[in-house]
């Protein structure tokens, strides 16, 4: 009888230790996800917002992207800034970002869907943002690179419009399609 009760106690201790280890890994994983979401939720830095506003006001452009190319490591996220100067009265503006093409290291161009580099839903992408007349708003565009992404350059079209789901220059606010480029090293 004593041997069976000792064995049950040992089994119980093993289960408790394994449970504590699994729970620790869970806490570490949740903590890592929270820290990463905090980095993303900061959006575009204040310095980049100021640069975008100055660029719009200095050049008189309606839409400006101060940094059109960024190098983003695998399994990482970075933000692009898209500034809009509203000159048409108070309006809702939309920014839609659509994958265009991929160029690999050998300069081979691939178009169509690819699962490696994508825009993170939420933030300012695809949502109506009201901009007052003669005001500037800087949209935050988060781009995520998966850890399986091949090296190369990924191109995205950026459409700024007063209509949702605009994907051609006819409906764009400044009648042009803007580009952003993501390099994966």
C-alpha cells in the first residue's frame, strides 16, 4: 500500500512540474506577443510624421510617402507613412495597399498573390479617416515579412482616395498610384 501511495505522489509531482513548465512557456509567449504589438501600435514615429507634414506643405503635394523603400528582416514588422493634405473640404479618406509584384535576386519578376509579405489589417489601412479641410493626416501602414519570405524586393501599390476599395488612378485623390518597396535581405 505504501509503494502505491508513493508512486501516486511522485506522479502527481511530475504532472505539477510539467504543468508549471508549460504555463511558463505560455507566459513567455504571451509576453512576447504583447511586446511586439506594443512596438507595432506605436505606429509611425513622431519624427517621420513631422517629415511627412513638412514634405507635403513644402512641395504642395496632396499625397507624400517620405520613405518609399525599407529593408525589413524576416519575421519582422515595419511601418510606412503616407501623408495626405486635404484641399477639398472635410472628407473621409481611405488608403488601400495592394501587393503588386516580387523581384528575386536574379531579377526575375513574379506577379500575382504571394504569402510572404503583407499589410497588417487594422491601423489606418482601408478605414475611413476624416481629414478637415487644409489639414494633414499621416496614415500608418504596417508591413509584415514572414520568416519564410525569399530574398528580394516586394512592391505594393498605394491608393489614396475618398472612396473605399479604390484600385486605379482614376479614383485616386491625386490621380496617381504611389509605390512602396520592401526589401527582404
